[in-house]
């Protein structure tokens, strides 16, 4: 299994569409902080500006915004006409805000929840704001995915909620994989480490995720990448926003958290599986990365799962 698929599986995501916005004219949508949730916005038609304090991101048709740590934000619908008051329409799967007349936007707003431990570490290791621009043309992966999302939201038939959740999980995978475009300097947004395109860096990511128990060093990973130590350190930091050692530790702790919350393995076994010969050294590293102990995480996950 490839690294992104492995990490998504460990995070045990659940996606929910909160509201579909079919709005005519200018509108402002305020989004309060959502502790324990990761908001997302999928724009299939129209033009929006999303504001995070003094930062802004423009969204156009085929854009996706995922917000692992952005907190409160505001969505402004860009349109020439004055706002047409929307009606709130409730259905079994999707709530819709719909204005009379021709819509300026078709915007899906939702959120992801995740498993305590592994999921928290995954999102904590990502930039606060993830912006992917796939476009709406024939070659866009969102052309079919977006139509399926629209179809299920409109039809609202049996199983629509489950289908929408799966489609929105696929949406996150696309964002983590990256849109393949050079980020405009004006956005000043970092790419997720999952979207590295350099073959050597991808080999490093793959090696650590597949074999976290190995005694990885920067020199050893430089050999995996086929570059010098200095080149790996420089390129990895520039591409991912984190150091090699931090990436190795974070990956190991994600895998450990998954084992702690999904298996009955002892702490010695879990520690060895992620490259620690000493249970105490593992516990110290785990607490530094997660803010809790392995035993406490296991108890918490058990209580949440009841």
C-alpha cells in the first residue's frame, strides 16, 4: 500500500457534508472554529474569497480547500449582483442554502473527523491551509467526482450519506496527492509533505512509512534518495516544511498510535515495531509528539470507541 493510502487508513477518517450553498449574488458565510474537526470547502461553480484574519485565498471552480488548523474563517461569494436571500432546505443527507434565481456559486462545505492519535498526528503535520486547484475542464479529476457529489446531494436517495462521505474522503486523497501545479507566490501557502513530486524524496517517504522499524539516519535516507546528505536535508525541508528527523519521528508515532488503538500489542512490541529498543525511550518520544502517554492514548481510544 502506498504511503498516502496507509496514512489515510490509519487516520480512520469520517467525512460529512454540512451544507451545500447554491447562492445568487454576493454573500458572506461565517465559519466559527470547529475543535476536533477539519473543515473543507469544494467549489464546483463560481468564485469565492476565503478570509483567515489577514490572509486570503481565492477559490474558483474546481478548487478544494482543507483547513487542518486555520480555525475561524469567512467565505465571501464574489458576484456583481446584490445578495438574493436564501432558503434553508433540509433533507436526509444534505442541508442546502438556496437562493431564488441563477446561482452564483455551487459550494459544498463539510468537515472531517478522525481517530484520536493517528489522525491527530496526520493533520498536525500538515499546513494549516491546504489549497488544491484542479480546474473544471475535461482533464480534471474533479469533473467526475464533482458530478457524483452533485448527483448524490440532489438525489438524496438511500445510502446518499455514505456515498457522499466516501466521495469526500476521496477528495482529501486528491488534495494530499497534490494538484501538480506550481503554487502562485501570492498565495504564500505551503504544500503538504504528502505531495512531494521529486522521485528521491518520494522514495524517502515511502521507505520510512513502509519500514518504520529500521534505524533510519539522514545518511541512510540520503542513500535511498540517491543524493548527498546536505542535498537531502535542503530539498526535504524546502519541499515539506519539516526536517528529516521530525518526519521520521512523526511517522513512527502515527504508526504507533494506530497499533495502540487498533490492536492489543504490548508496549514493548509496539516500540520495536517503530524502531525503539527501549520502551522508556519510545514512551518519552511518544509523549513529546502527542502530549500523552501510550497507555493513556489506548485508554482514551477505548473509551471513545464504546
